[in-house]
C-alpha cells in the first residue's frame, strides 16, 4: 500500500529570533519568536508512505541524505506521524527547492514544513495548521513558523509537553503590501556550525543570554505594534536590534563562533546610515534587508556595488498548500 501527497511551503525569516531551547527533543524555545513568510523561496515535498520501505528516505534536489541527517530532522516528524496514524509505515520524501541549494540559504524550515503538511494529507489525518506547527517544530524549530503565511508568531509555551508551543498568523500576507525583503547572497559556503549546535553552545555558555531574553520580552509587543500600524522606521529599527541581539550572544559563546563576515558588517553600517531600511541575519553572512518598495532601488544599487553574487526579492507570502 502507498499513501502519497505533495505540498509547497514557504521559507521564513525571523524578525524576533529563536536562539536557545528549554527542551532539545521537542525543540521548545526559550523565547517566543516572530517571522515573515517569504513568497519567492519555497520547497516542494512529495511524501510517499510505503509499506515496502524498511526505513525513511529523504532526497533533496535528487541528493540522498545520510541516515543520521534523516533521523535528526525529517525522521522526527515522520515518527510523530506514525504515532498518530497508529501504524509503523515508513516514508520516502522527495524534496526540491526553487533556489540553488548551494546558495547558502537555509532550506530546512520550508522543507520540514512542506513534508509535515503533505504527510497530514497523505495519511488523511485532517489536523489543523496549528496542530501541524507543533509537529513541524519537533523536526526543526524554525519550521513551525512556515506552517502559516503572512506575519507569524511562535508562542514559546510553558508546558513540558510542548502542547502550548505552537504558531499562529498574526497578520495576513496582504497586510503590508509595500514591504519588501531583499536577500543578498555573498558566499555559497556551508556554515561551519549548524544553528542547532550553535544555539546549544550559546545556551550553555553565554552570560549575556539572560539580558537578551529580557530584551525580547520587553520589546515583543513593540514589534507587533510596529507591524500592526505599518510604522516602517520603528519596524526597521527593531528588526536590526533583534538581529544584533542574537549575534551578540553568539559572539559571547564559548568556544567562539561568528556567522557574519566583512560584507555583513558593511551592510550593517550602510543600512544604519541610509535610515530607510532594516537588516537582519540568520546563522549566516547573507543579509535580508527590509525596505519599502519606493526605496528599494537605492538598496539594490548599494548591494550590486558591494559585489553580491545574487540578489533575491521577496514579498510577504502565503502559507503551505497542496499541489
Ligand atoms: P538550516 O536550514 O538549519 O540552516 P540546513 O539547510 O543545512 O540547515 O538543514 C539542516 C537539516 O535539515 C539537513 O541536514 C536536513 O536533514 C534537513 N533538511 C534541510 N532541507 C530539507 C528539505 N528540503 N526536506 C527535508 N529535510 C531537509
Ligand atoms: C538563526 O530552526 O534551524 O534561523 O530547531 O535546532 O532545528 P533547530 O534550529 P533551527 O534554528 C533557526 C535559527 C535562526 C533564527 C530563527 O529562525 O528564528
């Protein structure tokens, strides 16, 4: 017997970042986070639950993942689906990204979200996106936010079970149509330290982490309000401060680590001086620059002069859907 479905899910970029866990098995975070789902970066995943398989298999752009990688990300999601389905049936995941996988852009959030969405359909479980966000979270924390479109909040939750650690859309995709996210690709290297082990290092060793958690708590509603009122200058300022806050605790970790490079710092200086945009960096050197459509040409010109290998323009996108 074979049960099959295929879904597309968006990538997301965090404004309020997730960096640190209170539970590693369930990916329960130390703070709530907030992201934007992106319309031009997505992953398409076909899931086939097949009784003739003796283990889960994952192929990304035709390349097979080794067993350890499968077990730590997609496998966690598939195990949860087997529990819910009540039957031990393994799956093959064939996943394709609409961007080059060598471009240094994280695909795991969109990929895990797409396979979660498709699995629910393949097994006919009829779970809501909120329930699915809890399952995607177990595969990779940031993936739970890709279960919705628009502006998404991941509630950190307090329960040990993780039942209250789920996502919700706080503003729809068309809430702020003038807002654009420009991604500049500088390097194509794979990062030396994965987000997973990087945030573990920070949680274990950074003495500044306590201050960061207070900062997130104090400013979370300000971020939501800046989006609600479409207050661009406040939104840009808070976006940059939240990125800086995460990279500050990263630099405060031991053994030392750093995800930014010289060009990242040039962007940070230029954007701060420009005054009409806001940068944010995940665990890598490539900036996401939020700017209003009317001001985007100036940013593009700067990025080209700086020597970006590739520039991608995103708008706020929709959530996952079946294909
Ligand atoms: P990150 O997105 O966290 O920066 P990677 O892109 O290297 O890091 O992905 C981390 C892990 O997520 C990979 O080792 C793989 O197991 C899983 N993963 C990534 N992309 C996909 C995908 N499209 N489908 C399923 N699993 C994926
Ligand atoms: C810097 O979601 O990749 O992108 O839960 O261990 O799989 P795991 O980590 P992951 O970490 C993402 C970190 C980040 C910030 C963010 O997306 O909020």
